C-alpha cells in the first residue's frame, strides 16, 4: 500500500520523482524518502522524512540534489513505526545499494537472524531492510569467490529467498543509470519515453511524462536504463508484455479547482456513468455490448450461479449487483468479502461464474479470491477501473468502468461506475437467459441514460443542504444508516464513507432489523439516516417504502433525529422527520446511483468541519495490495 516512483534519463530527477510521489501519496503518507545517483558519483544520496511528503520536500529545499537516476517512496507503515529511521529507501551495510518496497516479507525475522550471524548490521525495524542486505550478501559471496554478479542477477538470487508479497525498486551506486524493478503481488507499472524510463506503483505517478506503459505480472522483473526496458522473469528468461497506451488525460488526476480530490470525484460521477455506458448499449434495439468479455454468450447463458468477491466499497456495489442480477436475469448470486472467500471452502465449478469487483484491479484479497475461483474451475469476469490491471489480465472477461483516475482514498465515482457496470451485466444476462425482451431492454436502457442528468440535479440541489446538515451533526459521536432491499447496501456505503473520512462511528443496518437490537441505541443524540425513496411503478418498492415509514416512526418515537433521503414531492415524509434530502425519482434498481450522492456529500462536509484530512484519512491507503 506504498507508493514507488523511479526515473532514469536526462531530466532533472528530483522533480520527476517528487511530482510522482505527490500523485501517489494516496497510497501511503506515514513517511517519504528519495535516493539519487549519477555517473559522476560513486555514492547514492538518500534523504528521508517522517510524516507526509511535504516534510521531505522541506528537507530537500536547502539540499539541492542532482543526478541521472533515482527512486522515491511514500510509505504506509506495516513493519516498524512511521519514523525517519524506518522510512524508505533502505540501504545495505555499505550504503551503495538501496531498496524501496511495497508489500510484506513474511520470513524477514528468519532472514534477519541469518544475515546478522554473517556480520550484517541492521538499523531499522522494517522487513524491507532485509532485501538490501540479501542483495549485498549475494554480491559479497561472488566477490569472495573472485567473480562479480550484476545488480539484476543479485536481485534474482535474493528474490528466491523471500516469502511474501513485494513490488521493488532497487539501485546500486556501482551500476549507475540502472533501476531494477520486480513484482510479486503489489502492482508495478513501467513507463517508456525517448531516452528515458520510469517505474511506479500506479499510472498517475508517471502519466504526466509518458502514456506508454508496461504492466508487470507476478514474477516479472524489469531492468530500466535510458536506452530502454528489458523484461524477464525471476529466472532471467525474457517475457513479453504488451505496451499499453493510456488514454486518461493527466488533468483528470488534478484537483481542477476543487478543495479536495474527493469533492471533485463526487462531482465527476455523472460523466463517469456516461463514460461507463458509452458504446455499450443501443437505445434502438436494447442490445448490450460488452466488448472485453471473452466468454461466449452461450456460455454466459448457461451459468448456473454467480459468485461475487470484493472488498470495502466494491463489496457494497456487489450487494447491489446481487439485487440487479437476480431481479433481471433470475440467476442466483452469492456475495463474499474477498478476504474471506478462500477460508470458507467455497463451492464453485465450471457451471458457476466468478465476478471480481475492484477499482484498482490490484487488490490482494480480490486477486486471491479470483485465483481460488479459477482453481475450482470457474470462469471469471472482472469489473475494474484500470485497463491492463492484474485482475483483468487473469480474468476471462472484463468490464472496465472508465471512471478515470480516482485519487481520494474514499471511493466515490468508482462506486457509481461499478453499479453502472453491474446494471449493464444484469441486462446482458437477462437478455441471454430470455428474461428480458427487446422492448423491456430499451425501457431499462432509457432509464439508465437519464441517471447522469438526475445526478447533476442532485449534486446542485443537495450540496448546500448537506453542508448545512454537517454544521448541525458534525459533533455527533455515532450515526445509524437504514435501508431495505437494494437500498441496504447504500446504507452500508453511507456509513463507511462517514467513518472513513470523519472518524465518527457509523453503522449501516437493514431497516427491518431495528427491533432486533439497534433500537436500543436510539436517543435524542443519535442521527439516523434513512433511505426512503420510492418507485411508484414497482409494487415491491411500494411495500418497501411503507415498511420504511414504519421504521422511521419507530426512530422518532424514541427521539432519534432522522435525516431522510426521499423522492422529490413526497409529502408523507416531510411530516414525519426533522430533515428531508429530496432526490429525483428513479426506478428501484437504479435509485442507488442517486441515493449515494447526498450520503457522500454529507460525509465530506462533516469531515471538513471536523478538520479531517479528507483525501488521506488516517491509517488507510487507496489500494490494499497486501493481505
């Protein structure tokens, strides 16, 4: 969950690396560091600082560095406290080999004891320092035998000793203008330019300098020089990876005048939904086109069930997807936390379709669940926001969400784009299984096409109101979010957004379960957010709405303070609750795309009023790339 950026070439190295780290700081911000080398020096210059990247920038202000190659790191602490001593890059005994690392070395204590017995001195609490000393030990042994090994050869030998997950960037003062990168688990991308090469943990870290990217697979190593990039496996055999042209506009990764990335990304949701839908539906025929789906339609139609695995916000999208798919395709769906999937002895096989949902496409738990599904004989489909990410490469088909880069740690536009992709998949499956005819498909696609405009209306209408609600409720110690049916996952997601960025304890609950415990929590200090929209054309929605009104009365009878998200023009709600946030009406299966917006805004404005770091909440990172 750390950020890595490296560069070799003719540019000024420090600005390239610092700029890249700034764009990757969402991956970790406990400490930061940089190592720079040049052809004219026999040493590497290393500077590190605890805390956020700006602390490193201040430390460098009076210490100008120059060189032709270098690597930097922004850390999310796993082993060792977030101190300067534990910040990356880490060095060997000589200080001439440096390593930056994203991941975990599980056998580091065993290796540390072994290396210490051979005379190596350790100065940090981290697992990463072991790697630098392992490389040094390989080269020492070669020197003692009267020979020499290259940096990449020494790295390969060291990697054979490591157990765990790692993305690595490695420099040696003895081999200038070279960076060695390796991947086993966490993501690594390699950028190619004219007379220059880049490495990073994620595309935004180098997108301002090149759009030509290699995505490394597990077991890949890259040797970067100004002349180009060589790709091999850990046994030095050449490997081929396609060079991908990234279509994102780099400006998409900037704040664009918004105070925070999260606020910008909330407002980008209408466009993200349009982009996810674009080219995939026909309003004339009602057809759905999933171009990256390599599973034949006949095989999709024969699926006996779907197993979805996801984490966090993506898991909430998966729960909504269950309602969509079961309603439109009449196909049974199970939803698992990806982190739990492997540990319950799951039932899967050739008849079951595995569906993985992940914004980054590199989430370690989701990848592990995918591999378990494949091992059990299931075909898998990935819903992902990053073209070429590991989950998509290992899947038999992909549905890319086209949301553009999402920088804020708390996911917003990735969530609504995932809901959109799931609705498209549900439509496709419903058509293939004979559950949706052309006229019904056209109707549903027309309804989906109206959602972006309704979202824009909601953003304009709800923003000021949510900011006012934040003034009133920002001092609350607890929140409760309630919903029924497909709206229950939105209650979960609303609660997650609030706890992620404001540090207020919040729970999402099925409204029908109030009598089974949560009613005990209600008093005059507890804000209760209730999803109480309705779709007059849907009998099931009418029943859900009536039952939800009863739940609201349960809360108000106990002096709870209700904030209701309700359909515009609902006269019944207004007489029952303290606050109503009206949103445009939408069909039952599409209402979640609109309902979530005021919940995102409420969480955002509460966090701002509490002085929290909205884009980089404490103890969290954007991409969870280790278990």
